[in-house]
C-alpha cells in the first residue's frame, strides 16, 4: 500500500502548490490597477482554480489515509 501513500502525498503537494499559485494570481490581480469589474472577473477564475486545487489536495490526503489504514 506504499503506492497509495506516495501517490496521495504527491497529489497533496500538487494541490498545495496550486493553492500557492492561486494566492500569487490573486495578489497579481489586486496590484494590476484594473477596474473593479475586470478584477472581479479575474478573481472568479482564481476561485475556480482554488477549488480544484483544494479538491486535489483533499483527495491526496484521503489516499494517504486509506494507504495508512490498509497498511
């Protein structure tokens, strides 16, 4: 069951990296100096990416937990 643990750890790390990327995109959008409507559109895209990264991290952690339980 080591493959479940390691693949889950990799998925979790990719999800955390995605969350960091979302933070960087949000700061970049805030500092862009664009009108509020354009910033809102960009942040809506960031929210979608953020939810996907959070879900990926969640599934990775679930794989780790299942791997530890089955081991």
